C-alpha cells in the first residue's frame, strides 16, 4: 500500500479510474471507488461491489477494553473500506449470500442485519439459526435480531427454543412499604469512536433501534427505514460520516421479555395475554428459613407453569 494524496480523489473520476480503485489493494482506493459508484449511481459496478463483500474474511474479535487499536493490528482501514462497499450495496439494492453476511456480521453487524432482512426467509434461515444459537456472540444483539427475523417465518422447534433458558432470582432486601423494581444495565457494552479518518470519503454508517411507538420520535430523527417487521419492529438509520464508528450497542440483547413478545406475536395474542412473565415478584418474609425461601420460589414457579398449561389447553381448543 502507499500513502495517497487527498487531491488524487478530487473531482468526478472516470469509470476506468473507479474500476482501478475497486481492484486496488489499498483500502483508501476501495473506499473512494465505492463512494463514487454510489454518488454517480453507476449500477454496472454493483456486481463488483457484491463480489468484494463476498470475499470478506472475519477479523479477530476486539478485546473488551479496546479504545483505539492501531490500524495495522486491527485492520481498521480494511473495515472502513468494507463499510463504504456495503453502504453502496445497501443503497443500490444489491444482495449478498447468507454465508457472506454471516462472515460480515461481527465486523459490520447493522449492515449485515439490513441485508439479511432483505433475503427470502428460507434462504436466510440456516444463517439466522446460527446467529440465534450462538452461545457467546461477539455482538450481543445479533441473537436478538436473528430471533426477530425467524419469528416472522418460524422453522420447526423455534417457538419451543424461545421457552428454554435459565431462571434467575434477584433478591431485594427492603423495609416495609418500600417499592421493589427491576434493575438493568447495558452489560458493559458501549460504542467507542475512532479518531477522525483523515483522507476518507463521507459514507453512510448504519445503526439499528426499536421502532418508535410515537411518530413524533421518528420526526426528531428523520431518515429511518424499516428493517425487521413484526409487532415490535426494528428500524435502521443511515448516518453520513467520515469516521468509522463501530456500532455494536444500538440494541439490547435477547432478553426473556423479548422472547415472550415473540411467542405472543407468533401465537397472534397480545403480549400481556400470556400467563407467564419475564419478571415474577415473590415476597418472602425476613424471618424465613432457607427451606421456606426455596418453597416460596418453587411455589411461584409451579403457579406460573400451571397457569401456562391451562392457557395453552384453552388456546389449543380455540385453534390458536
């Protein structure tokens, strides 16, 4: 690779120069080539952009405490170039194979999600199941978006898998009359920005978020578009930037509450119609023994299970 003069990219390039940039080993060239393909709407280059994305090889995982790794160590320029390529592919309505999108998912998760959502359900199903069943996802929201897409055309066994999980007990010690509520955190996930990318084109970066229930919220941040349908849809947003910003914390992970929402959606009932809840309070007296505490938890679980079984029997009779 060689250092480029910013003036080398000034002005509208010829088709021959764009082609040369896209085939270059220098990520700066590739980024500028993709930028001008989108700017000039030269759709004849779309197959070449798609081929570049198809050849992507996943990078090693980021350390949890990274702040600004050296470009050479992390391949930051390479990811920046692929961000420009995927921006053009998305905006020009291109398409990638599910296998390529699986390779891209950890490095550019929002872009991979947007393109996965555009594929036919049967075509993307195998990759979505891999993302959904990943026990240690590098991007914590990928199992969630995969589950939301699978819920639109559920494969056999998917609904039952949403019911599997662990039961966690969070114990609050309170004085009489005090309110008890759920607590939550971001799981230590926070997006970090890199330094300004000098000499790079302005390209579209993407983020995901839950669709706003209030239209006024969308009006405050125009430019959103639907990514995943359903009762609790997800929107995508394009932000033009000259920086590479790794957006991995836009959404929360696949929580028990989200699992129940998807089950209700597949059953065609309201969220609050299910007789089971993500948070089930159990009050235990301060003077209780270990045996009585365990008995209280067991009783709560039994009541939830019995209520669910009665509800399921009634739903089966109704044909739900």
